[in-house]
């Protein structure tokens, strides 16, 4: 049964850390080899597993101010997607389909069969691939600022965003997230720029979305500069057991407004899916 609402929210994804052969890179950090890359993730807290995935150009640091609240009830795994943060990407190629394979390979290593998860933008798109490839694997998910295809307005932004247009302040901002040098930053911007010509990676139809079995909360800003609000409405109409929260005056990822009750809303959704009983 769908529920349609308007709220301010944020998105996050998490899971269990398990004992395995791994290289510790930070106090809570681990690196594993999957699909030809070194994939970095952090673990925090104890309790029910919850997976966190960031947006394109971000990293686990995108969620650092929210992790303490969620770690009170959950055992959190926050992942640096391939080529982001401390994870590498020798191929210098990025697709959301491959990112989903990487995360599922990590879950296999951690012996996690079913999870609750949240993802922002690219993180949410990665989750959509996971939820359609292995529907039984995701119990509940929150998609924030995600899309099922790239509309023209997003492609126009992608055309303008290119490595040769990076400014010093762009490098300074991205160095906080990406620790493998400026070449890593240039590679990410080039990958983002190439999304302008991508039509296969994000190309979900209504019937395909209808195969998703996870309880799904879709959060979207009504002023999203990349993906117009009609897209989350399409998702809401196609995904069974979904709820739609439109954030008034919200941009692409309306998550940093101090008035947004993200933690409370997310915890309630993950616990009962807004059941009133």
C-alpha cells in the first residue's frame, strides 16, 4: 500500500562489519579486494546492520555528522564506492551497475544476506540496481535524490562539468573526500562528464521497478536541479510498497538543513514502514 507524504529528510545506508582478512586504514576503516579494486568501508556501532552509500563525488565523510546517531541502534557500514574516498578504480570507468556488483561482493565477504540500506543520488541508483538484481537481498531502502534515468537537464549539467573546467576551489573541496591525489579527482570528474552519453546504465522501466520487493522510501527535493519531481513520482507509482516524501524547496539532496528531521524519520521508516498499528 503506497503512502504519499511531504517531509524534509536525508539518506543513509549501512550493515554488519564481520571478521575477515582486511587492511585497516583508519580507526574504523577496512579495505577488501573485490572485482579488481580495493574497496574501503568504515564500521561503527552495534545492533541491526544498516548500509550507507554516498553520492557521486562524495565519500563516507558525506555522512560523518549522522553516523553517531545511527550507530546508537545499528551496526553501520559506510562504503567508499569505487574510485571514491580511499577506494581505487584502476579501470577509470564508473557505472552504477558495477558499483552495485562491488557492494554485493562486499556483502558476500561479510556474509550478509539481507540488509536495510540508504543511498544518496548515486548511492540510491546503486541500490536500485541491487534491488532489481537480487530483490530478496534488501529488506528496506531509502532513496534520496536518485533517478531511474538521466533527463536532459541532468545531461546538460554533465556536459558543462569537465576536468579542464575544475577550479582550485573545486580541488580543495574534493580533497577532503578523495585521498588518492588530484588524479583521482580528475578521473571522477571525467566519469561524471561521460554520464552525458550514458543511456544503458540508468534505464529502468516501470515493469522492471515492479520487481523490487524492498520497502522503499523515496525522498526528493521539489527543486532538484538534476532530476525533476516527475521522476520520483514515476518511481513511487512503479515500486510496490513504496512511500514518497517530497521536500518543499528542496534541492538535489536536501539533507543538510538543520530543520530536516532525518534521523527520526529514517529510524521510523526502517522500523515499521510508517505502519500506524
